[in-house]
């Protein structure tokens, strides 16, 4: 993978692209408090047939210094990366909150999206969510402030990862950050959630869920999402919220099968 960066009006954005280029492309967007390493287990597999892009989304990793965060601005940054690499269309995969940014990207640049892979994410649109749930989402940062950072890291890791390798990787990501940065990211990312309506997605969609994903109500929201839209869905066995890392072999194979069909 080759490390590159672009300069948006809101900050530097760092991304990695596979050295071997292919006609087909796939871009992975990580979730809240993670970074591009969440997709370490996808790079080798997908690089065989796809140009692979991973990135540190705004407020995370090397892209931490960022102002004016919004899903809209982050979607613009994705387009900037694709334009920089002269990629006209790609499969877009988004994990958890990364799925929100991808949905906003599809709203604005849908003609560039070959397919949407939702990884333990949920739909945009307030109609899916209860008022109490929205209140909790918008105020989660206040709760995090109450915990010592080391304790928060342990709770966070056990809440989203199941395999020991997955837990170790996510813990390493959190240790590279700090409590102030985490609170800022959580506050800005979740508070922007309420500003977006549901997206009418025209491209093929695959809803991916970990068998043991207990983060929020991801499985409940995905059932509602599927019932309303008819999107295809799969469950990754022996996996939690970071299902693409917990059981990466099954994830890679099932998503590949979906895209091949």
C-alpha cells in the first residue's frame, strides 16, 4: 500500500492505495474511534482483483487535525481521493459510522458507487430511531468524559471486537489516540447524525452484521432497514461489531460472492 494525502479546505486527509492497480476499485471507510488499520485483513485479499483504498477519515488517525466536520464534508473528501486517483467509480464499504459517511457520499455522488457494503452500520434517517436513542447518541461524548481513558479503551474493545487478534488491533488504535481526541470525534460525528434524511440508494446494497454484534441496536435497525428496502443481508459467524476483522475470511468470501453475483 502506498501512503498519500490530499489537502481539503478543512484539513489534510491521509489515505493508502494498493500499488497494483485494477479496473475495479473498492474503498473502505472505518467507523468512529478506529482508523484505516481496521481493514488490514482486507488488503491482501481484495488487492488481487481490485484497486484497494483505505483512509483515516476526518478526526481520526493521521487525519486528526480537521475543522468543520460533517458527513457532507467527509463525503466530499472521498470524492477528492477518487478524483486524485482518476477513479470514476468504486465499491464503497463503510463500517459503523463510516457507513453514514458512505451513505451521504451515495446521496451526492451516487453515479460513482458500484455497490454499497454496510458493515455493522445502520441507516441514515430519523424515522428509524426513537427519541431516547437519538438523545443518547448525541450525548455519548458527555458519558465518555466520566471514565478514565484506560477503562474506556478496555470497555470499548470488548464491546466491538471478539477475536483476540481483533481486540489487540483495536486497542493499539485507541492507544495511539487520547481522551480529548476521542471525545471530540464522538461528539462531532454523532451530533451530525440527526442532520441527515434517509438515502435512496440505487446501487446494489449488502447489509453485513456480526453474529454477536451487541453494539447499540445494530441488528434491530438492520432488520428494519432490510424490511423496508429489501436489501440483501448476511451474518458473519463468530464476529462482533468489527465483523470484517473478527472473522475476516468469512467476511471477504461472502462479500466477494455478493459482488461476483
